[in-house]
C-alpha cells in the first residue's frame, strides 16, 4: 500500500512539473546570429570597414576571404543541428569544400609568390586578426552551447566543435570586411587558426556542458 501511494505521489509530482523546453532551431540560430551581428556592429563602429572595400571586392581573393568562411559557417551549423539529434548520421565532408577551395587559393598564391613567403604569411595584423575573430565568436558560442543544451546530443564534443566552427567562421567572414590583408597565404593561415581555436573551445564547452 505504501509503495503504491509513493508511486502515485511521484506520478503526481512529475505531472505537475513544467515540461522541459523544446529546442527551437530558429530561436537558437537567431540568438547566435544576433549576438554575432551585434558584436560585429560594435567592432565596425569602433574600427570601421576597410576604406577601399568596394573597389577591392572586384578581386577574387577579397571575395574568397568572406565567402569561404560564410560557406564554412553554414555547413558547420547544419552539421551541428544534425549532430544534436541522436538518430542522425553526421558526415563532415561539407566542411571539406570551403577548406579545399581555400587551400587551392593558398597553393596558387604560393606558386606565384615573389615576395618572401613567411613575411606574406605573417602580414602586418596577424595578432589583431586572430584575437578579434576569437573574441567576436566567444559570446555567440557560449549562447549556442546554452541553447543546444535543450537537445540530446550523443556526440557533445562534436556538436560543440561544430558550433565553434560555425561562429568562428562567421566572425572571420565579418572581420574580413575590415581586414586589408588580402593574400590567401595570410587569411588561410590566420583565419584558419582562429576558426580552429573557436572549434577547440566549442569542443571543450560541449564536453563540459552538453553531456547528458
């Protein structure tokens, strides 16, 4: 009799508890994008777009350093959404497309480089580039991790890494509109390193906060 009463009491407590929040991908993506855009807006307000952006946009390298991170960000967030559902299989090949195109551009530039290669890779703003992208991505990444806690990822490290890749690449795409370093050797190296750092941070946060 006591066991039955206890069971019935437990059922009543569970029934009275509020239902867990359902994951809304539109809300999650909107929140992450909103924070990223807000951060970029503040960055542009303080540091501005590059002065020659309109004429510079005619060059393939200038287009590539914005378009390729956008493609990577879109692919990563799509994969993150898939990885947040236990039944979904996640193939990372969509990320290989922008990476391969970036490496091709870097290889072509390397084959034609006339100036010292190491100096071109180092550029003039490497640390500013690296720090700006990581800082711009940090808050949207933390928001994404918090929102994705409503999902049930069976691969929390992968989900976190994909979220880090998505916001890191998005931040790199925005930063590119300010950056005057147009050599593929520069932006493939430093944008790539910044995205790798945000992906690593996302993986750690995923391991820490997305586990069941």
